[in-house]
C-alpha cells in the first residue's frame, strides 16, 4: 500500500501547528529558558510547560504511526493515545491557569488550537476505519 505524503494530511498539519504554538507558549511561560532542560526545573510552571511541549511533539509522531501502519491494532492504539495527549494538554492549561499564570490569552489560544485540531482529528480518525 503506497503511503500518503504526510504534508498533505490536514490533521498532521494541525499537529505541527500545535507543536509550534506549544513551543512558543512553553518558551514564554518559562521565560525563554532552554526548552530541552525544562524538565530539570523545580518550577511547577516550567514542569507543566514542558509537559505541554512534550505531549504536543508526540501528536505528529502518533499520526505518522497510524498513517504508516497496516495493523488495525496499531492504528487504534495511536488513536487512543492521541485522545489522551489532547486531554492532557487541556489539563495542563487548566493547571497553569489555576497556578496563577496571568497571561490567560495564551492558554485560550492553545485551547482554541486544540479544539481545531480535534475537529480535524475526528474526520481523520473516521477515514482510517
């Protein structure tokens, strides 16, 4: 079975855009610390920003795995994992908001991107079956 070019898959494009937004937000909330070392920080804000970034990076990876796999079980596993990832990112947004992040408009932007991603994701998920 020939593989689709991922750059033409709308959900993959949305996942990459979500990665970009997450990276910018993580950088902003961590005061431009080295993003590769955020996990070492003892700041709760840094830890949640790192978690958002890490989960967002996993989205295109899971989409690619589902697209490339011929195994129905592997596709379903990726689909379930993507659901978990998006819920986690929304939870981290709530955590940052409750932790006292004052720039709520950035969290609103990320939540809007997640909702947009989920709409595209639902259509893509149906196409896999």
